């Protein structure tokens, strides 16, 4: 649940930043689309816990944010740095394991160590 909330907060801020930070039209649309996709993938991953691979799509979207820096024009250095930080935070949140998986992993490895 914490991972879902963190990704939703990040995607909401990324969406809002398209309007609040100086962006070109292309980079603004990129932020809007990626933010919407991150939120959508996060909800799907939460709704379908049997499909843990879904959350990795957010890492792909974060990678796209980094690649887009080289392909799209950006209006300011601040927008570029913001995009880099957002990509890193989205990627990190997609690598975070849900608490129930962490507990399961600890139980398995603790039992194997005995």
C-alpha cells in the first residue's frame, strides 16, 4: 500500500509539474502522459496482486523519462533536473517490494537458515 501511495503521489506531482514548471509543449505532454500511465499501472498492479510484473512497467516509464531528455526539447535546466529526479524516484518506487512479499521472503529465508 505504501508503494502504491508513493507512486500515486509521484505521478500526481509529475502531472502537476507539466503546468507549474516551464516546459515546452512536447515535454509537457510527455510529463502528462507518463504521469497518467504511472498512475494507471500502479492501480493495476495493486488490483492484480497475482501479477507482480506489472509494477516493472513503471521502471520502463521512468527509463523513458530519462531517454526523453535526449529526444525532446526542454525549456529550462530546472525542468531537466526535475525530470531526472522524478525518473529516479519512480524507478526506485517500482523496485520497492510490497510489505507482504517482504514478510514472505523473510519467513522463507529464516526457515531455510535453521
